[in-house]
C-alpha cells in the first residue's frame, strides 16, 4: 500500500508515548519535523513510504528528555577555566590552579568545582596560600554550587572589595579585620563584573561540545535557568545560524538590562530558542550556608542564611512578569525562602490560576507548607541528584527534625500531581540516567547508602520520566507540541541503549538515536 510519504519511519521499537494511559506502540512516521502517526508495526510500514527507514532492533523509544534546570553558558565558561571538581584537599586545588595558570597564560584565572566537604572536614577555605602563589594575578575559584567563591587579594583589589564592604544579599567574609577571600551570593557580583570574558569563538565551541554531550544522553531540550543579558547576542547568533539544534527555554536573570529587553521584545522565539520567563534568586545554597532557614543552622547557631532578593524587589519582578505575561521561576533552597515564595505566588494565582510560576529546587520545605504548592498552583522544579550530592553533610546543616522536609519530592508530588526534573548542570552531573537512579533509589553510583537516602521521598520510574518529558513541557507551556509522542507534535525522540528501569544498582546508559524536530542530531550505527 504505502500510499503516504514520510521523511522518516522508525519501526521494531518499544515506543513509550508517555500519555496518561502509558500506551506503547512499535512504529512511528515523521514528516516536516512532526509526528504523522504512531501505531502498530504492520500498520505504519504498510501505510507509509519514507526517505529513511530505521530498524530500532527492539530498543525503547521515549520523547526526548528535557533537563528542566541547567546552565548552558556557565558550563561553557567552566570548560574554559580551571577544573577543580573532585579536589580532595585544598593543596590539590592549589596545584590544579597553578597548572592551569601555567598552561593558559591568562591574566585573570577562573576555576570551578571545589567542595570543602570533601577535604576531611567542612570548614570553608581562606586565601592565604592563594595569595602566596598568586601575589599579582587575580584568581577567582567558584565552589561547586556556584554560590560561593574563593578569591585572592589581587582579585579583591580589582573588584574594589574591602573588609568594610557591605553588600545586601551577600557576605564578604572577614576575620581579624582582614578579608578571607570568601564571598557568598550577591557579594560575588562585584567580582563577576571585573572578570574578562572568554573570546566568543571559544565560548561557542564550548557550547557546541555541551550540545553534543546532551544529545549523547538523549536530552533534546534544556530550561536554561538564568541567562545574563550579555549572553543574549551569542544565543541569537547560534540559534539563527542553526548551529544550536537543541531546544532551549530561557529564563532571564533579574536585571535592569533584561527587563528593558523584555519591554522592547516581549516574548522571544529565535528558531528553537524561546524566552518567556525570568529567574529570581530568593536565597543561597545549603553547602555554603546561604540557604535561608526559618530557624538557625544546626552547625552555625546564630546564622539563618542569606535572603538574596529583598521583598520589595521580589514584588516588583512579580508585577513586571504579570504585566508582560512572563513566567517567574525562583531559586529557593531553605524552608524560609520557600515559604516566602509560596505566599508571594498567591498574588499570581489571584490574577491567573494557570500562571505556572515555579520554585526551582524546593530543596528544604516546611511540611506545613507542602499544601501551598497545590493551593496556589505552584510548580516544583527539582534536581534528584542534589539529594545524593548533599546527603553526606545535610543533616549537620539542618538537624534531624528538619530532614522530613528535605528533598521531599514524593511528598510535594502528592500535593501538586506534577514535578519538573532537571540536574542543575554544570553544578551537578547532567546524566539523566543518573537522575533516574537518584530519584528512584536515592543512592549514588557506589550504591550507597544501601537502604537509600530518605527513600520514602523517592519517585517512581514513570513519574521521574514524566518529570523529564511531559511534565517538563507543561512547566514551560510547551505541552501542545512537545513532551509526548503523539500525532501532530514535534518529533523529539530518543532510542535508549538499555531499557529504563529502577534497578537497585546503577548502570550507565545512553541514547543510540536522538531526533529533534524530525532531524537526526545524534546517532550510533
């Protein structure tokens, strides 16, 4: 028969439509970037002729994964700086920084990835040794979470930061009237302003490497959580030239420049690059004790954390988003910041019950506030690998009593019925298969802890996949054309090497075939 023409037919697959009924089929026909039909093997092969036909050899097909919280250009810049991930001591950090400085010959050294909790203690570092090694060259070394930075005196001088600097929403750490070189949250902004940008060509090359890495893992879409105004021209360039094949849903950082951009341009669609949301920071991170808590830290008894945005500024941005039809997605880690945001979002609910404003991370939530997610229709956006990365030290920060509301994804899902899932790359690993393992088993790749970390708040396999497909699409207003493999939607799909499951031990996995809008962007023959 073959009376209809398609561009691509894939058959002999186990196709998970990801609809409400968890329907499965064997074959799919695609034309002009859209799904013509999904159905039984014989039906599709008899009905359609195609320019290319692929035998999936019985492998599983899913909608392309969405990473609902990632950072593309920070990852690109990180690739160009000193790699400090996995440093086991301060001395190793210094050696790696020195080697990078010798090799790169840059006049301003930037590195990323240190974590003091891996150094046999949990004391944040100071810059004495960094000053000795680099007396004249500015050095700026970011903690793994991106909410703290260690800088030397030359960098402090460059940014004009002194022991008397007071920065709202941030902290310049001072001991014995001397800056230790440790800056937290908004205090990092003055430093960021003086760091010279890497050449555009290098940044684009790094971005293309990241895109390829994402495709290998079957990620076809990223919600980019906090785009700086200075990076918009680069994104426009690669999107309009079609170098950027990845679907990107952009959240603009809260800045005067980005608000002016929205007033001038409204909602933006540059090819497959979309902007219709803002990213706001309510607090810092738990690892650097910047998350805003209702009661003091258990390991810092006089400290509640840092509120990085004032209530007045929060209200101003909320009104701006409502006026321009923009979504508001807010970083909130501590139970206090989550409570503040849940009540702020009540105003959006009063204007539009389908506002879909999001809380990014929702990492520590007072159980008494769980119901507010449902009451005000707030969407949680979480990163299951954070629970595994933080489990070594989080109870020291919170104390045992507050652990009930920590990384409580299942508890929140019971209230909302939907949860968007990402990784927060490059501040955690972008591997979606590790995300699935962390979400379902609550273990690391060493299979620890044996009984899972607070396993009662783990997610089922299908709910985790929904969080990376249809629920992520809903969380970005894209469910009409993405998120499931149904007729008329964009052909964004993957074939995975191994079946997805919630096994008790982690096994590496990857995409054999990644398709975006009908185009094969990655393939292993």
